[in-house]
C-alpha cells in the first residue's frame, strides 16, 4: 500500500474500559494490526484500515468539554502543537495519534502531570458514581424505589470502581516518586 493510499473499509467495536491506559494499549494494538481509530462515540469505536504500526495513540482527560471551555480548547491546541493529531473525543476524553516513526508518544511526561490526570479521572468517576448512588438511595428512602432506582444504583458501581482504580494509581505514582514519607 502506498503512503497516501487508504483502504476505506471500516470496522466497529464496542468496548468498555475502567482504565484509560488499558484503552490506550488496546488502541495501539489495533493500530499495530493496521486499524486506525477514526471516531468514537458512546464506547463504540470506528477504525479505518491503514498501514500496520503507522500510529501511536494517546488520550487526554480535558478540564471541561471543549465547546464550553476555552481552557479545554487550549489543551487540545497545546497537544496538537507538540506534533499530535487530534482524532476524536468522547465527553471529556480526547484521542490523539502521532506517527510511530516520530518516537515514543506520551501525553504525560512527568509524575506530577500523570498524578493530576489520575485525580481528574478519579474525581469525574467519583462524582458520577456517588451522584447515581445518592439518587438511588434517596428514592429508596422515600419509598419510591423502582426499576429506575435499581438501574441508577447499578450504574453507580462501574463509576465507583473507576474512581478506586484511579485512586490506587495516584498512590502508586506518589509512592514511586517518593512523595509519601
């Protein structure tokens, strides 16, 4: 396949991740097999056939939704200014790629920025998890519990799990960098 030639065939996958680093690893496995991410919506990934190993992918949790925040748009611009190509976004997660022949692709190059990203992810997941659990508990306490209440309680569990995953990552980063005494 020549450099500019692309096969227009797409594949779609539905996946759910509790850890963005595992999601990045999966995206990079797909890219290694020649499937390049083109868009992502509601945990549905679309890929286009390309050259195996051409790109490396990374994800950034934005401070806010880009359409609502100039700061988030500046974050996107900063990453793009560093040579990464913006691919798509799902809620506050932005997906980038860079040509693999340009070297290692890391969006977080130091432990403090990595820990800050984990804190944002833990806070976001925690708010969603606790919010859903509180709504479900409120309905149950009022005696108005129904199927929707049970669904709200069930929805809170994955978000609470994600929060604990990221809290453990924050602790690991702090331990590795000697920030605990």
